[in-house]
C-alpha cells in the first residue's frame, strides 16, 4: 500500500480573505484524504508556477503533488488576461513537461462576489463551490493515475 501523499500548497494571498477560503477548503480535503502538506506563499498568481518549479527541482521526490491557490479579479486593463493565460500555461507546462501532479485552484473571475462563491464550501454557502478542495481532489486523482502507470498503485 503506497504511503499517504505529501503535497505542497502554493498560495498567492493577494486577496487574503479569498485565499483563506481556498486554503481552508484545500486543507479540509487533505485531512479527509489522510494526506500531509506544506504551504508556500508567493506575492501573486503569476509567481505560483515558479515556486512549484523551484520546489520540484530543489527537493525531487519530497512532494507527490502541487496545488496552486489564488485569485485574479478582472480589472480595467489587459493585465488580467496576461496573468490568467500565462499562469495556466505555465502550470500545464510543468505538469506535461515535468510529469508533476498539479491541482489548479486559481480563481479567474470578474468580481469579488464570483470569487467568494467559488471559494466558499457548501457548509457555509449552499451554492459554494469549494474550489480549494476541488483542486486538491484533482491533484490527488492525478497522483493516483501517475502511480498506476508507474506500477506503484
């Protein structure tokens, strides 16, 4: 039986109250799964892929998977589009190129109300979507797929 997964949550607490909801959801699912984790904080969503890459290269095998947690709210410039597109592209590149299990928990929304709805768990908001927890579930599923194809699961 394989050991419990150990994940790195990389959070961008630019919107601290939203990041806290995402992290709470992520940690709740990790606890339910019996997984362990560490947390690294970076200034914004754009820095998340670099932090994941640094961790994966500096400590190979230390983490079974990575979860990106943050929020980007559309403003009045094209900055939003660049941040969202490049962050998603970079995380996908890490997954494909380096074989990393990455859960995508970066909210890309039009306004704070959308972010709060997507971050909230159903226990506190019946319409809550718990994207923090969902991103951990996705990462754990990828870890299991990788273990299966590696013959370890």
